[in-house]
C-alpha cells in the first residue's frame, strides 16, 4: 500500500529526469528512485530548492545534478525514459514573489520538457496540484470536478499555470501519442519543507519550536488534508509504473483524505512540540480556500494506493527533523528574488 511496502518499481528500473529535483518533493523522489535502482538526473535552478536537500545523494554514482533553469537553459543531454516534471514554486510566498517565473515554468518550462519527452519517447509525469480546483464548490474534490478558479485572482500565477500545464500535457499526449500522466497533489508535508515559506505545517512547527505565537489565518475553521511525504512519493512512483492504458487520459488525485481544521492542526503541533506558544488569529488572505479534501477513489482503484502515515505520526517525524535543522535555516524565505519588474506581493497565504 503506502510507504514501507516492497518497491513497486522493481522491473521498471530505468533513467529518470526529475525537474525541481532539489525541492522538497523532488529530493525525496530522487532518493526513492535511486533506492529502487533508477539512474537519476535532477535539474533545478535553486530558486526555491536547496543544494542541501540533495547533498547526501551526491555520493551516489547513479545520480547527476544540473543547476539550470528549465525555461531557458539547455536541458540535460542524458538519455531518459521518464520525466518527472516537478519544477515550480509551490508555496504562496514563493509564487507571489515569482509570479511571472511561475507562469513561465508551467508553460514554457513544461513545453520544453514535453518536447524532450517526445524526442526521447519518454513517459512524462506532471506534478499538478489540488489548487486547480480553486475554492471548491464541491466536497471532497474528485478529478471530474473542473474547479472554481479566478484567472486574475491572487493565486492565478500558480493555479492557472498548472491548469495550462495540464492542458498542454494532455494535448501532447493526444496529438503525439506521448505517454502523459498527471497527478494532482494535495497538501504534502515532511522533512525538508522550508520552515520559512509560509506553508501551514512548517510555519506552525517553526513558531512552536521558537516559542513564538502560532499564527492561524482567520478563525482557523478552514480545513486541510495533509499527506506525509513518503506516502506521496509512493503514489508518484506507482503512477509512473501503472500500465498506460489504465490511466485513460485522466488526472489522478494524490493526497490524504483525512480532513482537519487548521486550528486543530495548530493545536496538535503546539502539543506535540511541548511548546508554550499561544495561538494568534491573524487576517485570512484573499483566495485562501475554505475546504480541501481529495477524493482518492481513482488512486485506490488504479494504483492500489492510499496514505498509511497518520497526521500525528507524520508530524512527530517532521518535528524531529525541524528540531535538528531550525537553527541552520536562513532568516529569509529561501526564494531567489527576481530583479525585474515581475516582482509582486499578491495573494500571500497558505496552501499547505
Ligand atoms: P519546492 O519549491 O520545494 O520545489 C520546486 C523546485 O522547483 C524547487 O527546487 C525550485 O528551485 C525548482 N524550480 C522552480 N522553477 C524552476 C525552473 N524554472 N527551472 C528549474 N527548477 C525550477 O516545492 P515542492 O513542494 O517540492 O513542490 C514540487 C511540485 O509539486 C511543484 O510542481 C508543486 O506545484 C507540486 N505540488 C506540491 C504540493 C505540496 O504540498 N508540497 C502540493 C501540490 C503540488
């Protein structure tokens, strides 16, 4: 089922390219693919990712890293059988600082990676997001729900970018018979999430460990469903090896369907860290969705996948990691700031 099971990629060992490989999810995915015997090339411009996320992989002779921007730099020349396309700023703070870059990486970057996949006859797996559902009017969200997104809203650089990436990948599949797989990732957490980038779980953990007030947006009754990183990675690899015909041109939700209020998560973190922090309610950002919960029926049926790590267990592991790293964190969010007029400060909030 989830993490901890026998490798599902046995017999599929091949060469993978992971874009965004130095990011939170990308670095865990590279690690898992290497463990499964793949030859892995990661490409990342380190705009929100970090070299230290993949430092331990440098020793592995089956791992290669290229620091490059997939929007404009040459893509690696190594042969590749599967492209896992994860490159994209993913936190509201990051994509609000990099709005044009975010739209570019979902459009230009995705197009360039699709062209590469076509030339290599490689499988192309797109990491999309639950944000394509916007502020959902149906609950939970199944893949058939087309979403409720404002194309000029405060998060549109991210959610419309991903919607475009999904459309582009889908039509590449249909027109060129490319093996395209789309996963819609719901909020995921775990070690290596930046403690500074404003996402709820790492922010609460950082504040609780430092004894600062834990800042909850609004009254905190808005809900989220948090998936632990090892479960998500298991879903990604299963998605990459499932028989192509079974996917049937459809995206697949990957996330944990257990829904909690943001306030409850904040209280749990304060308790698990034995912190004296109080909860402080702050203004809720515009565009912050009210409810988020994946319908994972399709992932269950298609991949035999469902999350196995419960929230308390996952939070304990994340807190343990955060304790060991918190004093090494940079003071500012690790987001490379653009120098041009594309810099903005729109729609900051929390997605996960
Ligand atoms: P992250 O910011 O840690 O990773 C993204 C990586 O992409 C970073 O290392 C960044 O430096 C790199 N990148 C950005 N633009 C690039 C470019 N032009 N060229 C090369 N590299 C570039 O974020 P993450 O949480 O690991 O997210 C990974 C993917 O998963 C993203 O596509 C995101 O949209 C998706 N996702 C994540 C979550 C979540 O909860 N973490 C939820 C839904 C979807």
